[in-house]
C-alpha cells in the first residue's frame, strides 16, 4: 500500500526553485484494516443486503508524523455506519486527534461483474462535483474535511472472504498548474519568534475538540509576530488585519518539497472562493511528540493562475507498481478457521433473509437448545439439518455403539467409527458434528431411556431412577425435544416429560415406505384461563391414537426387525420434515400452542413465510405423496393426558417405575382398561398400525 | 473345542479288563470353520430369510489319524445347501476320503430368545427317533452315516457377526450298558496273517468311491485267514460263511481303550437289528499314510445285554469346561474390516427382501453405474442414498472446491475439507464416500460442463472440445445420470447426451421452498417400430417446457444467487426422492421407457412393490405436500428433440461448440424462433419459472 502518484505527476519534488516552477502533489494512499472488512461483511449481510446504493463512510487520518513514511487514509470498523436500531440518535463518527475523519462514499457491488463495469471516471467526476459544490457554497470553509472527500469501490466475496477494492481521492486540476516561487522548511521560512508563535498556535488549534473538521486553517501572523490560528472562513477578515496570513493544512505527505494531495483541492478553494493568485502554505507535519515539526514541514510560496481552467479531476489510486488495478485482500487465508466457518455458516442463513425470508429469526435459532433422542438414521440427519438452520446447541442421546451397518444410513458416522466394537454413538455423533461445524455446541449422552414393559429388577432400580431423573433434567434444559428412537415404548417417557414441562416435542417414525412426522400438543396442565380455546382442542401426541399402553417390542425381534428395514430415502425425508416443522413452529407466535393448519392448495401462498403449521405429516413414498393430518389429544392417552401428567407431578420417579414394572398400570390409570372392556373387545376401536416402528 | 464327555461318562478308559466291564465312549466334538459361518450368513439372508425351519446340513469327518487328538465333526462352507437355482440337479455333497459326510440338521433361530427357548431334549429325542427308524428300516445298514446323524442349534447375529451355537450327537443308550470282555490293540488281537489281510481289506474298503456311506463295515475273516470287507447289510450272510466276522467303524477317537461316539448307535443297530449279544469291534484309526494303524486301533470284545432297555438319548456337546452351555464365535473381531463393512452394507438390503421387497434386485443395484453431475448439496445426498441402496459404482463430477459454507449443507464434507482454499470437491466427495463405505467404487472428476451461453474463445476451444468429448464418454460409460448442478444451462449438454445414448437421466432442482425431481424420457431416436406407442408419447426432459434456449445465468449473480438459498430440509428430500425414483425405474421392466404413472390414492397398494413410476414430482415444503406431474416431450425442445439429437449425431462436438457460441442457434434450429414470432411475442406460451435454480 505504498504511495503512488497519479499519472502525470511525480512524487519527486524539486528543491527550492530559483524561478517559480510547477510542483507535484504526493498522491494519497488508502488503507483498510481487517476490522473494516469484517464490519463490511456484517453490514452487507445484515443491513445493505441486496442494495448497491452508495454508503457514506468515514476515512481517518492524521498529519504525517515521521519523515520516512506518509500517513494513509485509513478505513476501520468505525468507517461504516452502525446497524440501524443500534443507535437511534444522529450517527457520530468516533474520532480522536490521531483519527481525524474524512467523508467518503463506498460503492460496494453485489457481483464482480458489476464491480468491473463501474464507470470510474463518472464516479470520480461526481465526487469532484460535490467538492466543487462544497467549495462554492462555503461549506468547505466550515468543514474542510469535505475537501478530502474520497471514494471506495469494492466487491466483497463473502463466500471466500476475499475483497477487491480501489480508493479514489478526487483532485481538482487547474490549468495552468500552480507553481511555487519557493519551498523551504518552516524553520527557515519563519523567524525564530514567528516559529515559536506558529508552534503555539498550531498546538492550540490541533487540540480543538472539533479538529476533525478543521484539517486546514489559517495562521494569522501579526506584524509584531503574534500568531493566531483561524478557521478558513476567516480568510477575508484576516486579510484586513494587516498581518501575514498563511494557509496551513494537515499534510499526510512526508516528502520535503512535495505537499500532500489535500492541498490540491484547498488551492482550488483559494482560487475560486477567495480569488487569490499568491499564497503561502504551511504543510503541517508533526514530530513524535505531536507538535509541529518545523524542520520537516515545508512552506511553499505558491502562485496560482488568475483564471484557471478546470480539467477532468484525477485521483484513482494506482497499484504499488503504478498500474491501474484493484487491490485484493484474501482474509479467508488468515482468519481463524473456526471463526471463518461460523461466518460461512451464517452466510447462507443471512442470505435467506435478503429476499425470501426476512422474518427468519437467526438469534432464535442460535439460542434454541435441541435434544435429539436417538443418534441413528433419523438423529444424524436431524442434527445436520438443524445445524444448517443455524441451531447451535444440540444434545444427542443414544445408548448404542456404532455398528458396522450404520455408516451407510446414519450420516454422521464413518466406517472407522464402527471398528473395534464401535464408538459410543451419541459421543461419535457429537464429535462428528463439530468436525462439520466447529462452532456447534454438541454433546453426546450415552444412556438408555427407561421404557414401559421393560421391568426393573431391584438391583437395577437405583440406576433406572437415576436415568429417569436425568431424562427429566435433559428435557427441562432443552427447548425442543426430537423423538427419533427405534421403538414405540422408548418414546413414552420423553412424551410424558415434554407434556409435563410444556416443551416442543417433534416425533418422526419410519415404516418400510411410509413415514410420520408430527408435533405433540402442549401440556394438558397449562393454565386453562390463558389458553382457553387451545386447551380445549389440544393436539394429540404419538400415543393419543393408541388404546394399549406401550410394551416391550424389542424382545424376540428378528434380524429384519432389529435393523433398518426402510427404503433408504425415507429417513432423510422424515428427518428434514421434522426439522422444517420445528423451525416453522419456533417462528410461530403461539409456539407450542400453535393450532394445526390443514393442508391447502399447494400453489397457494401461505400466511406465514415458512408455510402452514400442520400437526402431522404422513408420507407415502410409493405414491410420492404426503398428507397433512390433525389429531386431537385423547383424554385417556397413556402419555400426555392430564391424568398421567398429574400422577407424574405427584409421584415423580416412583410413578414412572411403577409404569415400567406393571404392564396394565397405565391402562388402569387412564381408564383404557374400562373402555376396552366396554367396547366389545376393542373391535370398534381404531388401531394405528399403519406405521410400525422399526429400528431407526 | 476340546473333546468333552457327556455327563456320567469319563474320557479315561480302562486298560484291558480281566472281567467284562462297562466301557466309555469318547464324546464327539463338533467344529465349525469360518467358511461355514460366512455361508450361513449368506444362506440366512438369501435363502432362509425369516423361516426357522430346520435345514439339512452335512458334517464331515475322517477316522482319527494321530494318537494325540481325535478327529472332529467339521462344518464348512459345503455343509449348507447351495442357493436354489445355482444347481438344478439333485444336491450332491462334495466329499473325499478325508471329508466323509454325515447328515445333520441345523436349527437356526431368528432371535436369541427363540434360541434360548429351544426344547433341546425334544430336539435330541426327535433326532434319535430318526436314527431308530433308520436302524429298524435297514436304511442305516445301507448308509451307516445315518447312525451318526447330528444336530446344530444356532443363532446368528448378522449385525455383529457373532454366532451362538451348540452341537448334539444323539447317542442311543442301552441299559444295562454294553461291557467289554477285552480291549487290545489290533496288532495284538489279530495274528500276523490276519493283520496283513485286515490291513489290505480295510485299505480297499476305504478307497471305495461310495465310502462316505460306508463308515462302518464288516471284516469277514475266513478260517484260512483270508479277509474281506463287507457292507453291514451282509451281517447275516457273513455269519453263515463259517469265518470270524468283526465289526469295524471309522473311529474319531484317539484314546487307546475308548471307542468313539459312533460306536454307540452301531451297537444299538447290532443289538436291535441283528440281535447279537457278543461281537468284536475294530475301532478303525489310521496312520499318517492313510492306512489302518494296527497299533493304535483297539479291538473290543463286546458283550451286549440280551434285552436292553433304551433310555433317553444323550449327546448335547458340553463346553470346554464340561458345562452345559453354548459356544460363541465373534467373527466381527477377526474379519477384514472392509469385508465386514461390505457384508454389513448388504445386510440391510437383504433384510428388505425378506418380507417387504422380495423383488429387490441387489445384483442390479450393485452393477449399476451412476454418474452424478454436481457434488454439492444434492450430489452429496444422492451419493449417500445410492450407497444405502446398494449402488457400488459412483462417479461424481464437479468443478469447484469445498468452500467454507459447504460442509453444513453438503453432507460429504467436513470443515477440514474446506480449509486452505478447499479440496477439489469431486475428489473429496469420492474419498469421503469410501470413508463411509470402503467397498464403494467412487471416483471424482474435476471438470466443468460446457454450457450454452458461455461462448468459447479460440484459445479455450481445444479444452472445451476435450470437455465435450469427456462428458460424452462419461455418459456412455454410466447407466444412470443424475443432473444435480446449480444452473439450468449446465444441464443442457448432459440432457442431450442422455437423449442421444438413451440413458436414464434423473433431474433434481431446488427453489427456496419448492423442489422438482424428474426423470427424462427416452431417446427420441429409438427404433420407432419396437417402441411405437412409447415413442409417440415420449416423456419430456427438463427443457421441454422452455421456449428459450438456456443461457448464461451465472454472470452477474449476487451473493444470494451464488449460494444455497433454500430451506435446508429441501435438498435431502429432493435427493432422496431422486434416488428412490431411479431405483424404482431400474426395477421397472420397461426401464427408461416406463410410462408415467399418475398419482393415485395414497393409501392404495401400488402395482409395483416400489410404488408408482411418476414422471415428475414437485414438492412444496410450505404445504408439506407433493404433486405427481407428467409432461410430454416437446418436439421443439432445445435439448431432447430429435432435431437436436440428430444434429448432434451428425456434427458431434462441432455442433455443441456452435451452441455454446451462438446465442440463438438452438432456437433457430428447433424452430422456436419461428414459433415465438408466430405467437404474439410469446405472450401465450407458458413459462416455467416456478423453480428457479439457485446454487445447489
């Protein structure tokens, strides 16, 4: 990012000329730090989105403070405006004496093609026109930073984290050029007394709180060598005070005989606004103490043409080799890979908000804690899809180890995970989620879910009580529970716990070529006042269609019942639908209480951008079809009825233990036994055998 | 697998008794080699499936041929019957002199519970009853291997490759027990002359081709010391020849004073069938040369009770420690992990054939070569689902590298793959497929697909011609082509190539919340005679609804158009449906010519077990719904019409090059230009904008 000169001007200035001679302005250099690009990325994704409208930005600079290098115009995080809503008052650009703001305009394009097609001369001309306006209107005398107005054009490739950009510092060109009758260090130009006065006046001026807009000023030296610093707008008045009036500007240049680029437009102001043809200019540079460096700050005695013509402005920054090209920065190479992955992860989601889903609540996604019961075919795919939706907190629960046949259908495992008796499934799944996206907070819990019909012997009792307690804590700690296990009875306790804690429960189950995805209704024990209508038509759970309590279905299962015997395409579909349903529910204003929508015409627009909010989706892959179904809660349900939930609230783990041990207890408790006895051996009741669980 | 004695019998035999004393039979040992378990696994999956019917098997043995160890009854690959259809003639068990077959029965259960619940005494009794029948009917004299009939009970856990099993050798128990008046080595029992004759006769007998069923025999020693070996059925005749008749049997035992288990049932035969109470028995054992070992083969002088009672048979093999338990073998630990993965992979699929999908053509799946164009969101998921369906040959084509945002949605990549500018996508996808399933034949091809609207400069021409040729070769080499790229125009050349080569083309495309999965129709240039009806109602391709040729849609795409902006659940669903559709098509007798089924009632059974055969499936996730749509081929289609395919056949790559370079060429060629001009600026034509491609 070295300094380069615009075409036709040379950075090598002459010494002090014997005759007035044209002098050269040192081209200004722009520099954008990493924080600027990060902020630009956010700004593009969150605020600017699809628009290519120019953005007002600020560059920051300070007078050159060393003889070896010029000072750049810097872009940093603060250069871009804050997010809307962050600060409702007028935007104040933070500055200090080392960061004097200069107004600029950013043209950030959506595509590299648009970037390349930008009409750069026109942009420069337009910026120069603004400077002319500010000069002519007097605004530039009030705020002389307007004279240094700059441009940045850029294309941000946020997939790769690369940025292509170019600065322009519009310079007004007069013809014939200004010449310098002399150029000498301030220490030589001023008398000793004057120098002391100038130093003091400059120091005072530089300390002004509004110094940001006072980067050029007047030094009014009275005949008795008193010096005062004044605003540019005092020029005419100062002329009448009888002293010597010297123009000064904070000069980014470090070269002994060449003023920096800002002087160009300042001379235009002097010529056009003040009508002067001769003036002395102090190129204010500092030493390390922040005081005027009399030795390294030249004073030029400048002669301006009386009636200059104004040529096409110049000012596009050249490359380090003096060419006309863009600069390029690849932050992807230097960023922390994990951070990079996180920003990449957000990218797709933020893009969804641009056009298609402005209401997408990404913070909600990121803060939602999901508990996945089962890390098999469904669990793996649900976890993946949740991560893609921006969910960052995922707990997987499974008792098993990765079997040899798993990796082909369970998308978080590799062959290696299945060797040597297999890794613990829940842990391997969590590890592999992190391998996909290091920013995820994934945990694996190896435990089995206590199940009705699996009686507990007395020496197992302590362990099972512990498991019940742990299950309850896990459900309480999470916001959404996915039921993705391989048996009906393993869904009973989680269903009850979700009904008790009023958690969102999403259930997915596979048949050979059919699938069921559903959400459970809310807790039966919600305050009936506040939810009156919903409570009365509460939606059912997975067990609401059953007229028998869940029993041990794993004993005596043949090989095909122990293994995944479903068409391989089913699990990805059911898992995807389960997540889409959960995401839609999380965006629904009523959440778990959202009433069930019925299916509507497929080509209709839906009320919510994420679609209808069904209760159950049943899929039939042999027909490539899906049905939206609604089922109300059953008041004798063995899992979610108020009888069962109340009993659990009263008796806790003891109740659960009794359910595990006593086969007919749930049916007796809920009144199912009576119902069955009353209905002619149950012949009239509808059984829900359509979707028989297999090993998921 | 040491020899153990049945309860109440001791392996330590006595010496030569002074008085007749009971002697003990050495219990037989069974041994199953690894090849038997592998064959059992196949047999269970492919032939036996769900049935638990007993299976006739063969054990193999030979006389003991060393003094230090007995010979086992061995099970090996050949013990189980061949697959039905492999050999239509009568099943012949392969045998040789060292593998004499013995008939057995295998009871292989589906579950460990059934295994444990087997009524072992009843099984043994039933097998003993068969032996009784064979003795009484005389069959055992014809084929004395029937006397050694054995049992195996087993439970094969094919998920873990572990086998639990137990042998039984039913032994008929007489009471009072047989006693031996003497027991001496054959070399002592026989005179020198007799011994020479016995040796010669045994050697001849042992060489008989039907030796398998002659494991017991008679040695008829004439008074002049001539010896002939005879079948058991000659017993009574032999008695009248005036010589000495000695019973001989191939003895697995190695102990000097204890005959092997087969003698038990042979004595029962002698007692019941021949009515003898005294007989000499040669326990035929061999030396390393395969000749009678006179020194180590004892001759027992046996006294049988006159009217024995018959007690409950014995014979369940005991464990090495003498307990009553099962043996257990864990092949999962010792198998080649890759082989193990392959067998595990087949397991799920074979299980599908058991109950649900007997027509599943696994060899067809394994031999189908699939070409996936695009290794992104759709490509990764299609590849996974294909592998789960048993497809073993997958080629992925993609030009890109793994970007940081990819792993979250593209299920074959991890974060690591995206670092350092990203791995080549096609190659990383192929590698990771192998990591999931080492048995897959996966290849990654990095290339870009030549696309209409992307003109080719003269210095690119050679490369593009090469790409066209390579694309053609790739399509020709594969059976099914999946179109999963991220632009409309990249699907044009593959569509044309598939139409030319009459390949199955499956197309999947995503919108924000909608998806399209379709199969293309057959080639327009198929012999019209043979396909008359189909040809007339040929199904359309992806471009058949378009009235403009594909153009460059990638130029000037904004960030959201370059990235995956679809609901994350869409790609898994569309990819799964694409594979299910392809698998159903591969099973359809008409293949690519299969007519399009319309949607039917979701609860109806479908004609084919894999369901209906639609042309297009359109999904609307906001409605959780899918539509089955049919579209006929368009005779002015820019990709699959006979005009275009014919032009390609005539001009090949030159034609394609012209398409890439000349924007309106395809429209002119097909007559679309004229059509558009004729139809009032195209206002009446239906446009298919519903599914706008985004970056997949």
